[in-house]
């Protein structure tokens, strides 16, 4: 195999192996690993090369607990809103087992989903400049770069938007970490050593995603 393809294979393996990991051992993330993760973020593309990202490393147990509580409460409110507007019932309409459905609704609205950030030995809070046009896209590119480096290092991470999604929670996150005006708290990446392997979550088949020349005309006629 040519060198190009072995590099492509290695890159694809990292991309395909990435999973959202929400349970970690207590093992700290080493400085060497953290440096590689941050460098991966720093190298991301950004509109007009604005590089509007800033990163706050959180390892302090008290701050972790507060971040986890913010994330948990925020996700509970978001899913409760989904439930009362019936979006959640729509999302789960394929699930026929009523008991399982009820358990899923209860779990999602419990205020516990996303509270797991408190258990990660390290979180990177990604902040973005407000006065830059492309900040949400730029910071997302940096986050994905970091998630891939986490995977390449055999660590596991989850992208957690929960404590930044709602404006009130985002204000609380900013206050907790001293994030100044002019910056927005974008998302948290919670990182550590996974406690167990995880299966890949399903993906939409490529022939349903890609169109030829115009919308709706499948590029791939059959599943590839
Ligand atoms: C923008 C964004 C925000 C996310 N926020 C959360 C979150 O707040 N809490 C959480 O548990 N997972 C969060 N996730 C993780 C997704 O749930 C996860 O990526 C998705 O279910 C697919 O699973 P996978 O990452 O294992 O492939 C987020 C992912 C993205 C891309």
C-alpha cells in the first residue's frame, strides 16, 4: 500500500473509532497528552483565520462538580421543553416498547443527562469571540480536531453543549470560570480514560446523504 493510503487509513481509523465517552476512570490526563489535544485545536481552520477560540482547562474538583451540575440542569430543561412540545415523542415514535420509552423520557428529563462532566478528570471549556462572524463554525472545527486527537491517544471524550446552550446557563458558566464580556462559552469537552469500549452509534447510509448535481438525485444508486 502506498504511503498516502496508509496515512489515509490511519486517519479514517481515528475518525471511525471516535465515540462520545461519558464514563472515565480517575486517571488524570497527562500534560503531554493535553498538549497534543490543544495543539490539534489550535491548528483548526477558521473563517478569515480569525482563531476566535480560547480554552479553559478545568481539573479542580469543585469546579468540575459545578460544571456538571450546570450541564445536568440545562439538559433536563432542554429535554423537558422537547417533551412538552412533543418533539421527544416524535423522535421516539419508532420505539414500540412503552416501558422503554417511558424510561427514556424519564432519564432525559431527569436533569442527570450531561451531569457526567463532573466525573471527567479534565474538561476543556471552549470559549469563542462574540464579534467574529464564524465563531460557532470555527470553534466547532477546533473541537472536532481535539476529539480526534483524544481518540488517537486512546482517551475518550464527549462534546457537551449543555451548560452553554441556554443563555441563562451560559451566563452561569461564564461567571463560574470568569469568562469576560466579548466571549461566549461555546461547549465543554470532557476527557479521560474510558472505563469500557463503546459501540458506534448508527449513521445514515451514504446513498441517502449525497446527491448528484442537484438536491434529491442520489449520487450513489445503491448502498456502498
Ligand atoms: C454540537 C454537539 C453538542 C453535543 N452536546 C452534548 C451534550 O450536551 N451532552 C451529551 O451527552 N452529548 C452531547 N453531544 C454528543 C452527541 O450526543 C453524540 O455525538 C451523538 O449522539 C453521536 O454519538 P457519537 O459521538 O458517539 O458518535 C454533542 C455533540 C455535538 C456535535
